[in-house]
């Protein structure tokens, strides 16, 4: 007979500070560290412990004894269940201070790197409706609340369209209104949900891998253009065209309408064909005098105004005079490469996704930029000593890798190339600190600038300038 797990409640715990991964930190009476979700410094709470280790515990608030003077009322009705925007109760200034501290902790306290004084974080002008891209998932197994009995609900109320609930890969929270993306994002999503239910579409079951309608992407621009990508698990031409025609007629703002037939075991569309159904093949974002093409698979920073601030810092840190050969590694659609090209002799952009490189080439041509070359492939395979000999030794290297950071082979080639300066842009200060420890074999960090791209989350972008010793 299995032992019943003991429920441990810690009473009257005062939340002390913000911790990593969007959690808060406190201490039990015996001094043990406790990490708590959805808490604000200054709260006095009762905590239910969900994990107990030798040196720390994790838990969640079961009773608010006394709210912090800093605590704000969450603006979203989905707060606490949806895994996003965990810092809604935290005033934005305190969010920025926590992110500034996170950068310091990762680079200095944990990473033991020598850095100059970290510049004050650049906050986001928009703290709601700031994202230009969202993905929503259809599920036949939506998240049920404690006051709901699934057995008493009709089938039409058991499905949902929204975001995955944290720690439950197969559960989707049915989202009514999301504050991350401007309209018509919510209107489009809610229309497609109701249309799909009314027409008996089978929402996807990620456990059994059955169903018809699977997920959808909405991309928007500052100018108001909208791209919609709807993904189906299998083809049903009549049903698919009925939905796409209906949403197109309802929302003339949709300037680019795609669909995907994805029969894989996962929702990613990077290796799938995106088929243009109606409208233009892309939407466009502008930055200074540049225009960037964004297709259904293109990477573009999801907070457009903050992307401009991020790239401006990058260009400033590169300290270009007009004579330099610049390598822009992990170039995406070539946004940074083209943004700095006016102050460089030549820019070489390298990116893993072929479609992104094609967009980069189109963007460069449309922007009348002739000093940028773009190459597609795995960074560690392309960026070799032979490649550098052929295309010129870089004076400046700009790095903007995925969250995992750079491959050790790439770091080795960079060190061998010995550019005079580097600029490392990162969405993960922890992996950035690890990589900088390797690069600092030959380089010193001369400037550090955090940028907040994602208000109400723990995520922070950070830019470091390096100079060869």
C-alpha cells in the first residue's frame, strides 16, 4: 500500500525578494531557503511545500495573511493558471530592478567575470500588448478548474484554445483575453474557436495524436498588418477552406493568410511547408530607414520598439568607423546585420534557418544594401577557419545566439579569428556568462547593457561589449 504523501504547510512566511525563474524567495524558521511562485516581496503568507530538498524547498501560496505594500492587483483574469506574465503583481520598476540584479548575479556573483559598472536597464515603453507574435494551441483536453466537473460538461466545453499550462504538456488553458498582443489578436482567436466548435472540428489531442485543428500563429506589425497561420493535423479541404474563408471575410485586417498540414508528433513548423492561402506572402516591419520582410517562419524580435533599442545598443557597442568587416552570427532575417551595415565595410551574416536567410537577402535587396552577404547552415559547420580565409577576417563579431548560447566549436573559431571587438547579445544571461568565461581568455568586457524585452516576465536581454586584450 502506497504511503500518503505528507502535506507540509509553512505559516506566516515573509517573502523577502525576487528570485530566478520568476519566483520569489523566503526563509523558513530553520533558515531553509524557500522558492515561491506568484509572490511579491513583503507578502506574509502560508506556503504549501511541493518539493523539499536538503538545502531548499519549493511551494506556492495557499493563504495571503498580509499583502505587500508593493503588491498590485493582476490585470489578467488568467493570472495564476496561465504560465505567462508571472510578475503582474510586481510594480514595473521593481521588475526592472530584479532583472538588473539578475544580470549582475549571473555575470559577477555566479560567473565571477570582471565587468565594468552595469548600465541601468532600458525599460519597455509598452508593458501590455507589446508582443508582435503569439502561438495558440487547440486541445481536446483543456484545463479544468476546481469548481468544474468535466463529466457534467458537453463535449464542446471540454476543448480549449490558448496556452499550455505550466508542467502539464497536454493541458491547455482556454484564453478569453490576452494582454500580450494588440487587437485583432483576441478577436481572431475567439472567432476561430467558436467557428471550430460550431462546425464540429475535432480539437487536437496531444496524447493520442488525433484531431483536426492543431495550433495557430498570429503576427502583427506596428503599422497594423496581420499574418495568420492556421495548422491542421490532416487535410480536409472543405473544412479547411470554410474556416479560412470565414476568418478572411470577418477580418480584412489579415493581409497574409497561411495554412500548414502538420502530421508530425510536435507542433513546430520549422520543417513544414507553409502554404499561402490569401494575401501577401509576408508582412513588413520598419526600423529607421530599413524595411524587414517577415514570413511565417521568420525570426523577428517579438517586442518591436524594444528591438530598436536593443539594436541601437548593439551598433553603439560595435563602435564601427565604416572600415570594418563585421560577422553577424545567428543573424536571423539579417536585422542586426543590415542595421549596422551603413557603418561597416562588409557584413557577413550566418543563420541556421534557410528561409530566414532568404528573407535576409530579400530584405537587403529591398533596402538597397549591397555590402551584406548571408549564409545558411549550422554555425559550427559553416564558421570554420577556411570560411574566414575566404570571406575575410572579421574586425568585429556580433553574436545573438539562442538561449542555449554558442557551441564550444564556435567559441574556438571566434578566438582563433581574433576580432578586435565583439558584441554579445543574449536572451539568457546564464549561458551568456558561461560563454563569456571562455571568450575572456583573450577579451575583456568593456560595457554591459540590460534591455527589458518582456515586461511581467523574468526574462531579460543583455548586451556585452568585448575588446581584445
